[in-house]
């Protein structure tokens, strides 16, 4: 399981969110993100990728973009 932490700022509102993303490697990738705003947990979006062919930086970039899109649009992330 790999874990990394990032900060994402919404483009529309300018609000900053910290998130921690955990994921597995391989053909079936499981992931979960814990998203915080001002130290308060606002959501824990999660999912799986099946028949995955990505690895290393490409997988990490894909998952980051997915989670940041969820933050931007408020999907599984409380206001």
C-alpha cells in the first residue's frame, strides 16, 4: 500500500483541502482518500480500478487527478 499527502485548492472558491491518498498496486487497484478542510474530515472517497495497466508515476498522477476532481466538484466531500 502506498500513501501520499497533498494539498488541493479549489479553482472556483479558492478553498484549500488537505488529502491523504492510499492505494494498492497491480491489476486491481484499491484506493481511499481522506479529505480535510481546516483540520476537519470532510469526506473519504474511495474506489477500485479493475484491469489496471498503470503503475508508478502514471498511476499516482491518475489517482491524484481523480481525487482532486472530486474535491473540485464536491463529490463525496462535504462543504
